[in-house]
C-alpha cells in the first residue's frame, strides 16, 4: 500500500513538473524592437503580416516595441538605446542607414535585421552578402543597376529624349559609383547626361536653374533623405517645366510624380520577418546570408502624364504594377 502511494506521488510529481515546464515555455514571449526614422507605413504592416504568416501573434507569443522617429533622425540614437534597455531579443532597423547606424551604435550583441538597405557593404554594416559577420543581417536593395533601368524606361516613354539630368548627392555613401553607373547607362542609350549636385535643401534652386539652362528633356533622382524630404520640390519643378521624370520610390508617384521604378518594399519587409524568426529560433546573424531584392515594381501616374502632355506607350502601361488615374 505504501509503495503504491509512493508511485502515485512520483507520477503526480512528474506530471506536475511537465505541466510547469510547458506553462513556462508557453509564457516565454519574444520581444522585438522595430526602429525607423519614418512614421508608421505600409512597410510596417507588411512586416507584421510576415510575422503572422509565420505563426506569431502580437501580445501572445511576440511583443513588438515600435519606435518611430517621425522624420527626426536625431532621435534615433535615443530610441535605439531605449530598445536595448528593454532587452529586446532582436532589433529590426527599417527605413535605411540612419536606423541601422543608430542600432549598431547602441549594441554590438543584440541581433539587428536590416529591413531594406542600399549597399550595406559600402556602408560597412556587413562584410559580405554570404557571410555578413557581426550582429547585422537582413535584406539589401539592389542599387547600382537600377539607375540604368530608370533611364532606359524614361527613354522608352520619351523616344526623342536626348538630354537628361540626374540629381545626386556627392556626399552620399558610394555616390561616385552610382554616378558612374548612370553615366554608363546614358552613353549606352545615346543620352547626354547633366550631373546636378544636391547636398542640402539650399542647393535645389541652383540645380533646377542649371537643368533649365541645360535644356534637359527629362530627369531622374538619386536616393537619400535629402531627396525624399524634398520630393514635392521635384514634383513642382517637373510640372512647371513640363518635364517627364522617373523616381526611385513609389511615394513620389503617389504624391503626384510621373513614374517610379523600385524594389518592392512590401516584399522585403515581409521577408524581414523570416530573419526575425530564424534569429529567435537560435540562428546567429553572422550565419544568415543577406538577401538582395528580387521583386520590382513600376508605378505610373496618368494624371501627371496628362499634366505635361505625355502619352504612355501601351507596352509600358501593360508592364506597370500600378496605374494611378
């Protein structure tokens, strides 16, 4: 009888220990920091969708600490430090180099996932795509070859185009390589390229005057905060001078610009969730190769085309991912 009681007690103890262990596992909730210099956007929602597809439910098995600098990049270092104090398991640095820089300065041990970054090797964030090294991995935007593709599309919609301007910032990382790529593409297309430097808000006036004086028939725009923050000035310039232009991001077209050709950011941000999942399951960032963008989107605004008296070729319209009417 005593032996039977002991056995029952032991079985109960084992079951109790297993139940306690399972309860502790269930209660273990991953904590992810999401750091960006921009306000909440469709890209943020794409990242959350990616997590949901992988079985994560906010508030149940994952907590996301959102930190938005709302365009004030000088706030990013403090926000990154705040995430470190919250002891997040991984930081998703979104919106480009400012967020990644802030996160890297805040920690060299917490894994950092780049949601979308142009030329992370040139910036020194990773050693190589295959073996990033350190605590940073994630998604890279294809950069250099897109400048040529944009010129090609501009020539396709304006066959008589002979002279085109490129607005670029010589102080940006790898800017000289991007300019060389654009120059090579313009030569291949038989275009004369006018290089116009813009380093800050005060440079736009002179750059626009130079473009008009140079009698350009269209233009393209580089990437970087100085351009994104001043995109309305490009749109006003294009409308005032009836110039076709192709932009690096869809926001320009959604705000009234003619056309954009860029990586599909929603796809990249959904894919960032995959990296978070791998890291939470124990994979080190240094062992996760950096992926490059493979999906691209062309957005066209027919209202902007009508405003400057331009008709898009049917083949271009057919290839567009989105047409704004």
